C-alpha cells in the first residue's frame, strides 16, 4: 500500500506501473501550466515541457521515472498524486454522490429503457444506479467487491479500481454526459483521464482505501460488456512491448556525436523510452503526439550542437519502428515535422528556450 508521504505514494504507484503527475496541494486538479503552455492555441502535441521534466498538461506529463518523481515530490512534498489511467491500463469506476435530482429516464442508464411505471423515487446517487445496473445483469454489486482496490473519496463517493486486459482500451466518460455514459452519477476514468491516488488528502478528507484488496483486480467481464455497450471502447491495435533498449541507443547516439553529456543522454533516453512505451498503450493520435514531441526535443538538441541530426533521426526512426512496425513512412513524416520545428529552438538542458 502507498506510504505515508506523497513521495512514497507516488513511488508506490510507479512501482505498480502507473505513471504519476502532481496535483495542486490539497486539491484534486493538476498544477497550472507554464506561461508558454498557457498561450491560446497551444496543445500538448509537440510541447517540449513533459520531456523537459516539467509537469505542464496534467496527465500528459505523467511519468514512471523514479528520478523525476523523487525530484518532483522532494521539492514539492505537498503536491498531491494523480495517476494517468490510460498508460497505467486502469479503468476506475467513479461513483458520485452529488445531491441533484435524477435526469430524464432515458439518461439514467443510457441505452436501457425504463418504463413509466417503474418507481424511481429512491434513486439518489451513483451507488443506487450502479446497484440497479448490477441487479439488472444478475451480478453482485461492484461497490462491495473486496477483491479489488476500493477507495472512499472525501465527498462520500467511491472509486473502484480495475485493470484493463491487453486487448481493450477504454475511454473516459462523465455520468452526466449526453454523448457517452454508463449511468447517472457514475464517471469512468480511463484513457484521456487521471485519478487521484489512494491516501491523497484534501482539506475535506482523505482518499481512503477500504478493507479488501490493496491492488486492482481485472475488470469483470460483465462491466467490460457494459462499457462496450455504452461506447467506451477505444479503437486501438495493441502492439507487443518492444525491448527496453532505448537507454543503450541514446548512449550510442550521444557518444557518436562526441558529446558525452549525461543530461543529454537522459533526455534522449526519456523521449525514446516514451516512444517505446507508447507503442503499447496509445492510440494513433497519442502516438503521433509522443513521436512529434520526441522529434521536437531531439531537434532542439541537434540545433544546440549536442548530437548530430543523423544520430537523432536514426534513433527516432528505430524507436518508432519498434513501436509501430507497420507505419514507417508515416513515422518519418512525423519525425521530419517535429524535428524541423525543434531545429528552430536550440535546447540546452537547464537553460530556458
Ligand atoms: Zn509548459
Ligand atoms: Zn505545453
């Protein structure tokens, strides 16, 4: 279970394979972006901040890198811990208890018809809608599922943590959304979202793990079927994880350029590793963004004379090929675009550009 400091919690999450990013002290929202990242029209795609170890763009900056995590939370021991659900392969069922009158009958369990004769007066929150959904499907109420990690929230809600299998990628939703929802007052945290780590404390209370399993169980089949039915399936072609040889590759490229600089090697390792990891967990758009950002960063190192353009291009091409073997031409276009943008912005570690 997570330890009793934020740093210990963050490291524990990373140990589970869950990338983490900081949250505002005492809040459940990410920290503000840097000034450059707040300019209108700026998007996470191609942004150099995450690769430069800045925490801009919330869960986009989430990392498993224990050095970075240690630095972030040693310097800022009061920052909360967010977990990026998509790359962590987590699906969290977020049960809310917001005091609000129920919506129209067709919006309570989207896709399930509720006859006018059914009395819904007892229905007050997400605990009720989830219990009814489980009963409808002949299943036990997941809110009482002690085989998985359950976390009580300061507002009296409950987070049910589950692991997605390797063939399915799930999308986020809000229980109030007309576009996609499992049930009223039930949010889904998955790709494109984050979740507050257990033991995080806010002024209103603690995200408190309940009795039962301290780690997430596999997502039950019937809940997967319900997510599928309600449009939560994220189209994705899974790729086997490529071997972790990014560090060696980075070392080689930096040495080839005669610039045996440790920080440069580390930056290269990080961006190549991100491409590596991304082949397994991201959809097409996510992969494009990561590859573009990596090329931008390495373009900056080339412009500052830390590595040669050939070495950078070769390293990016290899990492991209390992992650997405079927799309070399597309990858080269992304690399060329990102690199040419980066070449205009020389990057020297530790110095702002
Ligand atoms: Zn930034
Ligand atoms: Zn940015």
